[in-house]
């Protein structure tokens, strides 16, 4: 029997209503979670596969560009744009691609030139290469001979 005093339900019935409300609330949250998890899972898998495809394409493009750059660096002395005798060029690769000893082939060196090969339209010198260029253009270049025979005399 339900007893009300001042508009309030007394006793265990009020507790049961609260428990039923709380259980219904959590059941609604659980059903909503399960429904959304399934839908979002499908959307996430679709997004992931598209994103993976884009990443793979970008990696392939970068790999191709790097490979073309390496091939270009190695073949540069054979191209008409290379203004030096290929036999005078020595490949370094880093920090510059070539050191050219103009006249070396004839046995009459006249000049030493540092050459860096760039591929692509927007290829620029790295900060280190720019600094090396400044040092070379300022004439801060020297020669050093190291005699290893001096070690034997010790």
C-alpha cells in the first residue's frame, strides 16, 4: 500500500523507483555505447584504410624523388649542363656532391670547384651547405699534409 505524506512517497517504494531509474539510465548508456561503438568502428576502419593509402602514396613519391635525386647526382658529370671534365670530378656525396679538380686529367690542375647537384624545382642548399659556400667564397680554404711516417720515429 502506498502512503503519501506531504506529496512524498514513503518507505521502500521510493528507493525502488530510484534504483529502477538508475538501472534504466545505465542500460541506456550501455545500449548507446554499443550502438555508437559499432558505427564508429566501421567509420574508423574506412578512414584508416584511406589514410594508410594516402601515406603509402606519399612515401612512394618521396622515395621516388630521393631515388631520382641520387641517380641525378651520380649521372650529373655525364650531362651537358655539367661544365667540368667528368674525369676531373670526385664524388663526395656529403656535404657537397663533387669536388672538381679542373685540369687534373691533363696533369695541370688550375682550379678546385665544389659542386652540389640539386634536383627538383625548389631544391635549395641546406643551412650547412650555405655556410660552407660562404667559407669557400671567402677564400678560407687551406692545404694540409699529414706524414704518417713521423709516427714510426717515436
